[in-house]
C-alpha cells in the first residue's frame, strides 16, 4: 500500500513537471534541474532550492536580451539600449510573465509560505523565472534558452518597453545619480498607513541628504518606484532650468 502511494506521488510529480515543459515549450533531459528551479528555499529540502540557478539564469537572461536589442536596434546608443534592457529584465516583468503563463501553481513552497501568499509574491516568482532559464541553459544550451526567452518575453518586447507601470525608475535614477558622481539614492519609509493586511507605505528618496521625491504604494517596492519617478521629474526640471 505504501509502495502504491509512493508510485502515485511520483507519477503525479512527473505529470506536473511535464505540464511545465509544455508551457515552456522545452523538454528537459534532466528533469531534476526543472524541479530545482521551481523549488523555493522555504521547501523542506533547502539544499535543493533554486537560488544558484537563479544566479545563473539572471546572467543568461541579461546576455540574451542584450544581444537581441543590439541586433534589432542598430541605431540606438548604449544608454538607450541599457534603458530598454532594464525595462525587460526587471522583477515586475519576470513576475508578470511567470503569472501570465500560469507557472505559479507549480512552485514548491512550504505550507507557511503558501499561507502567506507566496505564489503571488513577485520576488519569489521572478526569481523562479530566472532559475528556470538557468536550468534550460544548463540542460540544453544558450540556443534553447534563447528560444524560450524569445517566445515568453521578447515576442512582447515593444509593449513591455512602453509599459510605464513596469518601468524601472529606480534603476534609471541610480544610473543618473552615479553619472553625476553623487553617490547612490537613499530610500526611507517615512510612514505606514493602515492595518497589516491592508498597509500603505510612504517612501522618500534622497540624494546627498536632499529629499527629491516621495511615493506611496501598497508595497515598499511600489512606493520606491513612485518616489524614484518623482525624483527623475525633479532632476529633469532642474536640468532644464540650469540650461
């Protein structure tokens, strides 16, 4: 009876991974790589978590997107290409793709993480997306990884680049401030409004001890992005005045 139950569980596990392969449009030679890519560190076997694959997948994604943009936009300079890349490989975009293709249900999470809404956390889903790409690269090489990235991400490249809701304002602000030799922006939560289950955060961003933007959001990340956008507007207005 125990053997029968284990066989059913193993069969179900294989079926789930097979479903993920269909979604990805890629069949793994080593399915353990795929399982590891879907395993969050909260899962009981922490040694099989996806963090190392995430590290690799981040590099693979960056390389492929950079080369793709380099090829299709031959007249753009390095700064514009960098902004485009930032719009395509940030956490919001990767989490959106992971959700759009229905991959969240296949994550291996602890019961505690599950109860806390782990399948909807962009930090977890974006990391898992990168880990999957790292796993595909190890299993099939750069060409196979490119095929998956092209279908899931680059096919919608233009819309993603122009989608202001997922633009990486923090990245642009950091780049601008560092170019001017002014250190790095400092973000600070200055107010938390509402109960824990429905909290709103107010964040300020300062450069060289001068507050140049504030933002409000239901997460700290959202508030930081809005603060960074306000800061960019502020710096842009000042630059026009100076000129």
